[in-house]
C-alpha cells in the first residue's frame, strides 16, 4: 500500500474517486479497518479511510429512524439508541476480535457493507432489512441517493438492499439511514443440555415454528466455550409476556434434556459470544461462515465432519473451523446455501475463492451489475481470478 | 397492514427464479437466509418487471399469533390521533397493525358495512396487538392508558375473534365504500414520516377546497403510508384532470415533508414523471444503469418508472482522461 487517503468531507471523497478513476487506480476502502482480511484479498495501491466522515446527523426515536455518516463508530450509534431505549433489530455483531483488531471498533458503513447480522437475524431480519436509504459515490465519482427515510417505500429500485453485503465493491456510502426499534423491556434465556446436533436443531426449529416468538436459536456442540452441548433459546419482550413464554418453553423442552436459566449477565455474554463468533477468536485454523437452509444445518455439519463448529439462526448459520476447504463447499452446495472463507491466512485466501463461486450466468450478471456502479473496477479490486 | 411488525414483501422473500432477457434462467437466494454474492434478490424485489421475469418464488412463513385483539379509538381531532400514534411507538409498542381513518372515510365505511365505528369522530384509530395471552393483555392495558393521555373520546375493545374481524371490515371495505358516495375515486399512495400527519392532512384539506373535490383519508399509521381517496365524477368534463392534479400535489407534498412517492403500489407509468421530484438526474441515471445490467436493450416494461429513457450505451460512457496528478492537494494519513 502506497498511501492512505483520509477525506474529511463528501466533496473531498468525490474528488479522490474522480482522480482515482482518471488514473485507473484501485482503492482499498475501509472505516476503522476492524475486519481486515474479510472478503477477497484486495490488490490496490491506495487505501481510502472513511473514518473522518462520521457523526449521527439526525435521530428521531418516535419515527424509528436514524441518519448518520457512514464512518460513524458503531459505539456512538448504539449509545445514542440506548439513551432512548431503542436498538438495531438485526443485532450487529462486532467481529473485530475475530480479525485480531482492537475490540469495540467498527463503523456503521462497515456493518452495512458486510450485511453483518447477529442472532436476532432469524426473527427480525438482517442489516439489509433495516437499511432504508443512503447517499453514496459511484466509481465515476458521482454522488447519488437511493431509498428514503421511511420504511414503506417502493419508489425506484431498492438499492440499499444491493449495497448491503456488497463489501464496498459497488459504491462508497457517505450517509446511511437506518430503521431503529424499541429495545425489549425484558429478556430470558433457556439452555437445554446434552442434545445431539440433530435433535438440537430439530427442537430449535420446532420452537421457531410455534407461537413463542424466539429471538435467539443457537446450538453449541460439546467443547464450544469449554462446556458440554448447549442448545440456547432467547425470548424478548414485555416482562409478563417473557414470563409466560419462558414457562411454556420450559415445559416443552423438559422432555429433551436438563433445562436451566442463566442469569441476565451470563446470558448476555453468551449471546454476545454467539453473535461475534467469539469462541473462535484465538484459533489459528481457517474460519468458515456457512449459510444453509436451517433444516439442512445438522446434515451439512455432519458431512463436513469438523471438530469445532456451532450453529446460530436455528441451524441456518454455521461457524466452523476447518482446513479442508473442498469438503466444505461440497457439503454445502447441494443445499443451495453457500460458504464464505471468513478468516484465513493470506496465502489461503489467495488460492481459494473467499465467497462461494457462482454459476456462470449469475457470475456474469454480477459482473455487469458491478460495472454499472464501478465501471473501471477501482473499488476494492480483488487479486485477479478471485 | 401488518408490516410495521412483520416486515414488507421484500423482508419475507427468500428466493426467486428469474428469467433474464438474454434467455438465461438464474436462481437468487433459496431456502437459506442470506445472499451468497450481491443481494440481487433485494434489487429485483419491487423492480416492477423491469429487470427480469420472475418464474418461481420462495417465501418465508411465520407462525400465526395465538391471540390478537383490536381496539377502536375515536378522537376529536386528527392531531390527537396523530399524537397517540407517536406516543404508542414512543412507549416502545410495535402493534401488529395500526390504521387511521378520517371523518369522511369513517362515515362512508360505517354507512357501507356498519362495523361499529363512532360516526361523530374526526379520526379513528384501529390498533391491533397480537402474541401470547399475557402480552396481548399487557399491551391492551398500555394502549388504553396512552390513548387516555391523548384525549381519546371513545374506546372499544374486541371481545372475541368475530368482533376483532368486524372491527377490520370497515377499514378493509373503505375503498368500495367510496363507491356509494361518489361515482369515481382516485386512490393515492405515498409515505410520510408519521409525525407530519396532521400537517399533511390539513394541507390535503386545502387542496380539496382548491380543486373543489372531496378527499377521504385512510392511513397505515404504523408505517406512515397514506392513502387519500380523491372523489370525483369522470362524467363531468375536467374532473378527471382535476383529480389527477390534486393527486400530484399530494405526492409532491409527501416528498416535501421527507416522505416518498409510493409506499406500496409502485411507480409504473402514473408516477413516472414525478420521479425527478424525489431523485436527481444522477440518482436516476444510476438506477437506469442497474436496468442496463439486466436488460441492455430495454425490452422489459419499456416506459415504466423512468421519466427520461437513456440508451444504455450513452449511460455507460465515461468521460475521463488519463490523470497526470498524484493528488498533491488531498489529505493523507
């Protein structure tokens, strides 16, 4: 990397992008750089640091909407929401520790660009579902807006969905508009011990299909977090509702294994660890993030045969440590799901596709869509062939 | 009507099969929860048939809530009802449904199907809460207390499922009910920030006087989606044109207060020429470039959504010259 640009206004950013386009210069785009090594390896001469484009611009709790510059630290956003007893429904994870960055870093732009979503994703939707609008700079150095600041909006194409999870490869967001939600007044966690993966995922799906409105459905096989197998349920809402639902869930689960309620602090910490894939922070092995139909989760994990892995989203999300890349994609492909090489040494990331390879027609369409936003391929250009 | 709590179509869609204009058939998403590549599923949803032909869909199914209860809250003014909506959400309640009707809509619906609405109210809120019994009971108490603080005039609470459904019949028949009081109606669809409702309805009343056409208002209050129904008679020369201008003024107003041109019905041909009210030329060019990536010859639904059609070749051109500078004046780290 030759140098890092650090624009302090959208106008400066526009100029940098225009000049980069003129010179066909690739830019490695980041906020706090809290997830270095996520996504395909970038071959760029210059870095673009967006962290000075920060600040909450407006927050109207009664309208359930917050507008912020894309480089705003997540800690600032979560603090502003906490003061008004609100939160982001998709439970944004903090993956900085997994990538060896200092904890508590990360910007809202980075969270959205990765569509990063926590355990509540299963019931409340992903980051993309809470992303209402944005202002961004395309690869021509032009500023454009899409979406709006209201939830119900079908005016024009839903470009916020497209930018969410685009890993900075379509456009550089400068401002974002998010839907906020009231934070639940109460929460309870139930742990059922000693279930096999298959039984655990079956009871998680059973609970999810019932009327108890679970907001967390995870399974930690034996050894994850240094304990025996734990199947973990979370209920959130008004206090009376949580009490009723918890007692019904307990009755339902007693026949499967010993049940227990951890205290509030222990439960919060457990869900944080699930959210952030924190069990795998210290491990040198490659970390995979697998998205599969929840009903296929146990089967996929069994076919891969890894030693260390766990499930979130009722089995729809598998975090897994393994050196055997080929086995993983072979196990996931038949389900229609996909596997991301989430964290790995550079050498491995250069020899393996980080994201699941797409069928040719879809890959060609994705390339045309990328060119529609960044015709010269200057945003986060990947090393050839990846 | 339930999207504040349960999300919109796009939030409940898992997968699509899509035929592209080059004859290829692709699958986007599937039975898993997030996209493996770019979220083209999100971009295609609500694209009004401009990007491809959807041939199969996979949707997410949710368990039906065990219990649900509806409250009818009658108010003396739109302001009080609007205040009540803001306070309900401010108190952390996300109802399963929250609908508002104004006086003309209440009266027409009540005449049409006798749902038990208070005829003398200026504004009616229908608020539904759902979930397990303890939750519904608790939220109902909370709603009653919030409504009380907002000067509610009449409160009815559904006692059973039949009554809950009856409460909804008036709202759900609001459109046909208009047919009894006017030969034609023009239904508008815009979204506004919830808090601007009283002001927007007051200005719609102003337009109504200006054009000499009555308008009834039904409103998805939970999500700010406004449906003014402009009443007119197409047999009277000039009334249709007046109704259309009236509608256009309402949509411009929605954008002016921070809202959007369409909440759920789409742009199509009707609102195409209003797109520049909400988007700049650059915004629209970027949207059209997405269209070009899917359908470079513009064969799918030509004439919809975009007020000015550009050829894809023209939009694809880049006017840049080989740069000489190495950015001497830009800030570095």
